[in-house]
C-alpha cells in the first residue's frame, strides 16, 4: 500500500440511496491508451539511457504470469493450495525470508557479532509469526498468478484471492486474517483502488495492474505487491520498478537515513526508459508515494521511506518492519486523489468523539470488533459475514451504511483513502517487499521464487 506524502481531504459519497452495490470506481477505469516507454538495461543505471532489446522472459514475474504456482508442493501443499499454512509447518520452522548482510560500513560488524546474534535469538517467536504470515502471502500470490488472465473481472479476481488468503491463514477475526483490501489499480491509477460491489471492470491484455495485498497474524502485517502486464512492451517499465525496489531494499539498514534510501532508488529508477506504441518515455519515480514502517495492527507506523532524495535525515530502526515499495510512471510522477473511494481505515489514534447518529455508532462497533485499526473496504462490509466469519458468523452484513461511514470520516475516527492517480493515459507500476531489520542482518521476509 502506498503511504502518501501529500494527502488531500477524502471524498465519501452520501448515503441517501444506499445502492452502494452498484458503485463503479470512477477514477480507476482500467482501459486507457497505451503509451509507455522502453527501459534501460538493468546495469546501465548511471547516466546513459539505453533501450533494452531483450525478448520478454516467461519467467519475468508479473509480465507473462505463470511458472510459479507449484513451488509450494514441495512443502506438501495441494495444487491449488487448500491446506492452511499452520498445518504444513511446526512452530519455529516456517521458511525464513532472504537473509542479507547490511552493506553499510558501520553495520557490517553485525553479521558476525555474537552479541547481535543473541539479541536476534530473543525475538525468534516474533520472527516466526512474521514468517508464517509471509509464507501465506507467497502461497496466496502464487495461486493468484494462476488465475490472473485477460478477461477476468477485477472483483472476481479480488474475491478469489481474498478467500484463498482467509483459507490459508485460517481467518480468525483480529487474531489472523487479511491485512488490508486487495489493491488492483490499473494503468494511470497507482494505488488504493479495489472494486466496490457492482463494479464490472475487466482486466484487459493491454492493462498494467498493480496487485497489492496483505496477510496478518497477531497484527504482524506482510505488505507485498507485484505488477501484472501481458503485453511485452511493458517489460521495461516493470523491470525499472523491480530494480528500483531491490535497490531500495539493499540500501536499508539499522541507522540508515531515509533520504539515502530514496536517493538510491531515484538514481536507479530514473536511469530507465521504455518504449510504448512507438513512443519512448523516461521512467519517473512517483515522488509522493513512499514505503513505510509497519507496526502491530498499524500498516503505516510513522516513518515514510521515500523513493526520491527528500532530505529526510530520520534513521531506520532496529527490529522494525518496513514495506519497501517503489512506483514508476510514464506520466508526471505525481499522484492525486481521484475517484470513488473503496479503502477505509480507523485511525490508529482515533479521537473519542461523541456520535449523534445511531447508525454511525453501530457501524463503529462493527469496525472495532471486525477490523480494529486494519484497513477495510466497502465490499467487505457488504459480505454476509461483514468481513469476518469468525467474528460475525453470517450476521455481519452492513446495509444503508454510507451515511454512517461518512459521519465517521467527518469526525476523524475513520480515514478514507481514495484512488491515487497520475495523468490519464499514462502507465504506472509497483513492486514491494516487507523487510525486517534484525539486529544482525536484514531479512526480506516476503521474498519468493517469483520476485
């Protein structure tokens, strides 16, 4: 999920005619003209912008989807996956992410330090929860890659993915479940779009779709995203963003200044260009979207990890989880809020405000017990279980709630997150991983065979 540097006041529609099921995401239509760019070779990051003439690879994640859906069979998982992750591994044995040494001179001692290894050992229970949620994310996204094809309705794609997420994580209300709504923003829409009920948007061959979803156990949220494109002309755009994300990850570390991570990402991202429909575009960082620290039940925990050099001297923290995500665009490289809202989240430090509307009080009670401070979407409110079968059984469906939701937003208790869009007609891409800055190493906990 993108952590906006600049957030404008969100629009929440009124509730008079409560036919929210027919909502169609205005600002997120998936069919825009294709004008993209061709990109520079992966190692030519410095100054020369070179066009890559390589043939698209079937193994390139997110371009020609496929090739990753059976990796979990080695753990005894079925195909498609149906066995909960907790049944495949014993506590303490969930697969580790990618272990990386810190590359900063002042951090290199950590990898061999016995003291830091002992500090690591104290947190193994916490790490194991994170790894369990990460393995669930890997298996769910592998399943998702097998169903994402041109012609699928985005609402069907999200429903299938989210139901698989609930199944494999063994959804249990706030204890374990989905971390936030599935983002499937298309083309110039960079983030925070998921279909509301009644939205018939279809994924087309010429679309570029950002698939961003989360899994949580005990509030430990795995936030990880990839980009889907079927047309080979988008390969350079996707590679630019994937390379930038990997660069961001490799430059993180305990006590690293956030601006230094952003500077490294910006240098790599903007060394690329791509050619779309015969026109060559520079790949630009979307300057007002960032990565972010992740806290327990708090997707944006206070620190923003920039993707440009913004001068922020704040240092990264030991044992902190971070979502390292980068966004590239063929447009202006700046997003604004536009379109019908689907994403909402109770403010982590929500004020105690007296509510006059009984409907608002009732909806807040539902949000508190079902989602807490985790993000949710309108589609979930309209499920029979209201977003959690464990919590509500089949008695959770909310009706005529739009006015109540607007009241909660106006009171500052809930925040609305409308779609974030660049200029119409451009294309945007995103890659994201969750990392853990352990005392003696960096662990890319969401790393998989796909990316």
